[in-house]
């Protein structure tokens, strides 16, 4: 398997969230990505897309979101692109996870979850677009060991 890419562009609405995440899930499944890795990537994509849907085109604007998923033998890379308000999620400070759950502010864990689940996260604002790329490295599979001892 070399580089395989699939993408989808839909209106940035909650009704389209399943299409966005479903495309990634299907693409990872087509390339036999291990279940745990696929789950982590899917969860990060869900969080990132939900943030775009909720905040990118506020207060009352509309726009599209594009998800591009690339699978190579070494990594999974998912880029989420929107034309909304410039927002760098990497500037969001780490949440305070100390203390009781009841005492913490609601929300704000999505970016933390993305950082935790993915191995590399980058952001760029270019050409009027927010471009968030998330990478999950795949362990290189060792070549089958050959034995002369049969």
C-alpha cells in the first residue's frame, strides 16, 4: 500500500457530522487499520469537526468543511479545512484537570483530547482557510522473520 487519499466536502452542520466521520472510518477500514488506532483517529476527527460545525461560521454564517484522509504505510493524516473565522486550536491552553469534575468548567476538552489521541497536530491559516492537520503514526511492521530451522 502506498499513499491513499479520500476526501469529502459538506456543509458545516451537525447533520453532516456522521458523513465526515463515516468517510474516515470507512477509509481506515478499507486499509485494515487496527481497531484501536482507527477509534482514536475517528474520535479526534469527530472532536475537530464538531468544533468547526459549532464555531467556525458563527455567529450566523454558513460554510463548508472538508476532511482529507491520507493513509500511508507509516501514518494516517487527516486534515480538516474550513473558511470560517481564523482560529488556531493549538493556542488553546491546556485544561486544568485537577480537582473534582463537578468544579470544572463545561467544555474545553476537545482540543486536549485531539492532542492526546494524535501524535502530531499542526495548524495553518492560508488563503482564507483554517487547516488543521492531525497525524497518527503507524508502527512499522517488521518483515517476516525467515528461519532456516524447519
